[in-house]
């Protein structure tokens, strides 16, 4: 295909720029980025006039089957929400429930510009089936923990091994992580087994880390050490994806800056659960890679990464007042190339570069009523962060295949997904 006449978001010399260029896609990859490329015979041409062409958004921490929990959180803290609302319901979920809820989340992501997601859940084979049908890119896992006993823990480990070893090795869209739930729900035995699995299969580790004040105390009570010491004991030599990282002190940051790790910042979920505001401006200045996530819809409300970008930027203004802080360009990197680096996929995706796989979204900036808050368009990059939402996404392309065009889904029957989810009672 050939994408013509768009305003293309390019990363160049550590800067974010908008250029008037065309993009030629062939054999799933970006083959050429130049002005005035002529189409080949029978080549599909997408006219991106009055639209912004940018890398697909990368959601680095989500529980994508949790669309079923949308709106369940109100007026309780993280532990109350988990113990009284989420975990009791999750214990009753069926494979069909998880598949249907996953499909709804995939619709939500494709339609709002997310082309890759890093999942953290269970019933993982059903999640994989849904992702394969949709042709979306993802990192998946089977969450490990033993807070409910060794027998349940061993079953989860077996489920992860079966998931990974039954993978379709020809499907490059689905990759894997090893995912202990958190340091406060995993004993040293589970963390050791997770480390061994990550080394055996050469996979990253994906774990919740220092999300709330209660977690700090619980980690110490379980392990007899501070969270950062437990983390570095088990995963110092493994690429580690840390979800949240809200309660990090100077000691934590000093150690993390030397580890092979990065942080998935989930601003909406952290605010909703009253977990404090992570000082990601400080983290980035210390050289720690920070990317963006939405968490599940129960705490994060939705999977709209444009909303996550906006709130991430605004929150830093709230805690830094007149000091220097991250700006729109930084936040766009967090949602794209930083996310690719965090997932170990930056050689494939995360930016619009020749040779990379074509994970691209096209955002409608045309002068129409639905886009009134984008008018006048004085600064495209600022408008993308502060005034755009997922519904402005016109086209979503993954691996060179169009999954949505002109707001019409191409790989999923939207009405069928809605009908299976809207009447679910929990």
C-alpha cells in the first residue's frame, strides 16, 4: 500500500518532527519514506490529506480480559478492590468469559489506535486465540503467584509452560513474557522459578512493582527485605518490565538505573486507585526508560492511550509546578518508541522508519464538527497529546495489514462482540 499526503510523525535525532512525506509499505514492512512517491499498478493508495500518520501506540501494561470489570471501582483502595471485587469474580470466570471480554478489549484498542499490547492475565490460550483472530500484535503470559498456596502456584507454572511450548512459532505478532504477579503475592520460590523460566526461554519478566504504600509493607513482611532488594536479587540480570513504579525512592531509582529494566507508567489507574503520582520526569532524567500503559478497565476505565498520554503530561505539571518537566514530545515517545524498547521490540516497531514493520495509525485532523477541539491546528504534536482521543483514529494498520479503515473494523465482527458482552452479568 501507499499512504500519501499525510503529516507524518517521525523521530529524528532524538526529536519528534512532522514531515510532509509519503509511506510505501510492501511485504509487511515500511519500504520507503519520501515525498511524492508514485503508486505502482494495482497498489492500494490511502489518501491521508488532513490526517496525521504516526506509529501505532504501544500499551505496555494491561489486563485485556478485564473489560468485564469496567466501572467496578468506586470508593475503595487497591487492596479492597482486589480482595472484595476483582479476585472473587475472577475465580468464577470461564474460558468463554475471558475470550469474549478479550475480544471487546481488542475492539477498543484497534479502534483507538493501539497496535501492540503487553498483557498480564490468565486463561491465556483464550486470550491468544482472540488476538490471533484479530491479527493484533501482543506480548502475552500466564500470571504466576502463590499467595493462595503451592498447589495453585505449580498449576499456574505448568499452564505457562504449556502456553509457551504450544505457541505457533511462525506467528511473529505474538511474543511472550514471564509474569510473577508482584513481590507481595509471590514467595521467593515462585520468583526463583520465574527467573529460571525467563532464562530458559530467553524472555522478559513483567511484574507489578511498588504500586501502593501497602505493598511496601507487605513485601517486607513476606521477604524480610525492601522491594528493590528483592527485585534485584531475582531479576538483576533479566530484562524486566515494571508496571507502575509509583512508590520509588532515591535508593530504588539508583539501583533501577543500573538494571536492565524500564517502567510502564499507568497514570489513570494510579489516580483512580489513589496510589500517588509517579515522578516520571525524575525517572527519565536518571536515564530510566518510561513507557505508557492503561492497566485494566476496572481501574484504568478504558484502553485509550491518547487519554493516558494527556493525563501523564498533565500530572507532571501538577507535581513540578514551574520546574522543567516532560512535554508533548516526551509523552509521544513514551506511547511509541519507549514502549517498543520496554518490550524488546524496538528493532521491529515503535517508529516510522524504513525497514521496520508497518504498525501505523492515521489520525483524522480534518475540519469537521467532531474535531472542533483540534481547530485551529497550531501545533500538531501538542494537539495529539492534549486534544486528541482514540475516536479520532481513522485507520489502524498492524504488520502491513489494515485492521480498521475509515472507522470500519476489518478483522472483527463488532456487533457480534458487543452482543456477547453487553448482557454479561457478574
